[in-house]
C-alpha cells in the first residue's frame, strides 16, 4: 500500500523492526520510531537521523514531528 509517513514500534513481541525500517528508508519514505524503551542503541547506530520517541509521547509532539517530516522529508 501507499503511505506518506510511518510510525514504527521499535520492538513488537521480540521482533526487530530493522528490516521494515531499512525497506522504508530505501524507498525514501519518512518515518519515526516509537518505543517503550528509553534507549535502544541499535536504533541510533543504524538509523541516526530518524526521530525516536519514548512511550508515552504527547500527540502534539508526535504530530509536530510527522508534519515536519511530510513537509521537509527525513533529516540528512
């Protein structure tokens, strides 16, 4: 399917989101990570320019970032 921006949970039931994030990145689509963990070193190493939010995150904060990504694309 088509989408403009994605919000990815960093870890779902022990499964890594890295393969999906890599595929989205290859297609040039913007995305953010949302995680219940405070720090996930692999995310900042493999995807250093992708915004990462810790759950719970305010809707206003997440929405502002998503709007920015839609307007400007992913940071370099």
